[in-house]
């Protein structure tokens, strides 16, 4: 069986998906801070007035906020890490 053809795009995608998980390295924000960020950067489609570059930059912010939410949920549900908000610790 032949291997799939490789180029710079397929190699970059493979590297992006096989890289280490950055989620544990993100700070744990308070729920109110995450909700405010979600209100500031709700997911949206490319608008007629947007350039592709502007939309990609915005989409990156939306994805970052989603990762912060995932980190918050991970800490909240992982009994080993505990919940810094419930434990009275400051946000990291």
C-alpha cells in the first residue's frame, strides 16, 4: 500500500494535530471572566465587510476563548486538580 502524498500543508496539519496538548498550560479564569469573553467574541460567520484576514484573526480569538472555557470545565470536573474557585485559590 502506498503512502499518501506529502507536502508542506499536510506536514503542517500533521504537526498541528500531533503536537502536545496546550490545554493544561492555559490559565484557569473565573466563570464571570470567561462569560464576558464569550459575550465579547461570540462565534460568527464571515461578514461581507470583513476581509479573510480579519475573520481569521477573530476566529482565532473565538477559539482561544473556547479553549479557556474547556480549561475551566476540565479543572472544574477533574477531581485530581480540584476547583480553584471552590477551593478559594486565586486564578492562575
